[in-house]
C-alpha cells in the first residue's frame, strides 16, 4: 500500500471517529438523564425491595419477606391490583375507540372542524387539577348537572358517582378518557391523513361501502399508529396515580386505590420504603410482561 492510500485510509478512519463522537455527543445528555433518573432508581428500588427501611433507621435486609407479605397478608395490595386491572382494561379500549372515532370525524370536510379539534384537544393540555374539579362538579351526586338531567328524565335515585364504591371507578375512567382522548385523536388524525387517497378511490370504484373501505383501507393503514397508541395507553394507565390522588384519594374505602397509589401510601404515609419498592417492582414486572406480549403480537397485528 502506497503512502497516499495509507493517508487516505487514516483520514477516512479519523472522519468516521469524529462523526461517531458527534453522534454520541447528541445522545449523551439523554443517556445521562436515563442513567441518573431512571436506571439508578430502578436498581436501587430493586435492592431496597429486599430490605426493611423507614428512612430513619439503618436499612435491614429481610430477603423475600416483603413479597411474601404482599401476596399473602396485604389485602390492600390485592384490591389495588384488581382495581388497576379494572381501570386499565376499561380505559384503554374506550379511549382508543373514541379517539379513533373522533379522528375519523374530524378528518372530514366539516364546517368549524379546526375549532372542534381545539375544543376536544383542550382537556389534554389543561391542568389536571382544573379538569378534575370540573369533572367532579359535573358528577356531583347532590348538585351536579348530570344527576339533575337524570332526575328530570324520571330517574329518582341516580348514581352517587365518586361517592359510591360501585360508581367511583367508572367516574375516574370517564375523567381519564375525557382528559386523554384529544391527544390520541390528534395522533390518529395524523395517521389518517397519511393514508393515500388513491386507495379510497380504487376501493370506491370496486364498489366498497364505507365500512369496507375502513376495514380494508383505513384500518391496515393506521395499524402502526394503533399499536403505538395501544402501547402508550397500557403503560400510562398501569402507572396512573395523579387522577386518583386529586379526586378520590383511593376512596370511597379502597374502591379507586390502584397499585401506584398503594406504593405512594406505603412509602410516604406509612414510611415503609422497602415494602413500597417491592410493590413497585411487581408493577414494573407487570408492565414489562404486558409490553413484551404487545411487541410479540406486533408483527401479526401491524401492517407496514
């Protein structure tokens, strides 16, 4: 190899190293953020789950005692687990269907559709506290307009909503759907606008009706976005905590206590940080398993 070829090879290697360093410099802040605020807390929480600690006394290793107590003695954990599954199984499909339906409607050439898009999207960007206050006022069992309308229709004993152990969770589910449907509507709207209009024209020429066009053109075209929405909804609903804290504090009784709220109570109310870490590890494992199953089913479900 002559000197010019060697110099050229070294120059290419140097250029490649510089490009690699530039690339890493862009992702380094995010990697540091992930390592400090996500990875390290997860590892510390995993270690802490095998200990007993109240933040005032030395950490004491107790092995699997926290997990044994969780699954055999802690009735609140079982209630919170069932409530979390109920909340997730109900919230995810309702939000997905309503968001998609709104996106299809807002994708049509309707008068004032920009205004209605903004109105539907507004609860997502508004303060959760203000949204929760408005929702709870609407469903106030004694003075709320919803019960007023139901009574005017002849229903003498309308639901007590958030004050009822039966209706409290549906009330929170309704609030969650109302809060988030605008965001996912926008996501679906972007996906719908990415489906080629030529496909609809071809389907129309073949005699396909609206439902057949949706099933054979629209739905296959938005399955990647649907997978993304489904994944995000599953993760966010499983770890939801703030809505329950603002509205019902897990009540009445434990009707709206979910795992994330149980973790908060165990750690910051009962000062059982080791036990709270064990519950958080279980919640992490549930979310991880659900996510893995979703990714395994992606190839069968998603059409690229």
